[in-house]
């Protein structure tokens, strides 16, 4: 099973600053990686798929990069509504699609 | 736009079977454009994919849960269902249903989730 490791576990950022979240796969997942945002009491929301393509309606301040085993989600200028937990997920390897353990972005 | 809604008991006794249904609106569950899946999240923890189904009835399960999971589809009701047998406290979680455009693809539409507690 592919293990997805996210870092850091918690990221403290001030509004307006840039946030950089990392996700590492234990083996190559090509570009078959998605990022999700989850707020308390809500379902995850798809942000990025194919490692770098924004989902419909996602603001341009969210960007994804990487391929193979190393991936990054960048939020260019954090807004108040962006404080949440972010998960990466690989969907390259059958049969299991595994998630990272999450990075919590909190207000500094 | 697809909308998904989970329903089912919020409390299940240990060793019994957890049963949930996901009702799909805004699109047909028989569409060749979607696969339908279940994901769960224990309180305060991360996400775990349980399995997926295609409208034809083809199923795909997480190997770690495969022996206890059954996912089925009812095209007449535009619903798909999850059964998880022999549950323990470790199965306590929020259960989400979701859709993917392909078998191996991102989860694009999600239900709001339903908490299932396993307790006597």
C-alpha cells in the first residue's frame, strides 16, 4: 500500500501570508494526486486534482505542483476562510486510494 | 450538479452490521460518467477509502476491509448502499459517500457525512 505523508502536521500562518504544504508518497503516483480542504463539521472539498489542476470554483490563490513522490499545495495569500485541514490523496495505485494524515492550517 | 445524501442508523451494536444508504440527486446513478464510493473518518482522525461501485454492479474494495464490506447499487431508487459486518468500536466514524468520474480519480462530489457510533 502506498503511504502518503504530509508535513507539517500543523502550520501557523498569519492572514495574507503564503502557506506551503507538502505531501510525499512512498512510491511514485505520477500526477494522480488530489488535495482536499476540510472545515470542522463539513465534508472534504476538492481543491486540486491531477496534482496541479484547480477544481471548479476554486480561487486562483490555491495552486498545486509536483509529480512522482513529492507534491506541494501553496496558498498564496491566506484568507480567513482558508484556515482548515488539508489532505492529499493518491489515486494512482489499485486497489486502494490512500490519504495523507492531514495538515492543519491555523491562525498565527 | 450532483448532490449526495447519506442516511442510516447513527448507533450500531458491536458485532452487528452497519448499513448506510446514499441517495443521489442531480444526476443518474446509472450514468456511465460516475463511480460511487464510501469513505470514513474516525473522530479527530484522517480519511479512509472503503470502496467503490459502478452502476453495473462492479465493486472495488479497500483490501483492509474487504472481508467485511459489501457495496451495492439500486438504480431504481438512484441509491447505493454500504454494509459493514462484525463492527467494533474501531468502526465508529463519520461515513461519507462520494463520486468519482473514473475508477481511479479524485473524489469530486461528497455527501455531508453521517456519524455512526458502535456501542452497546
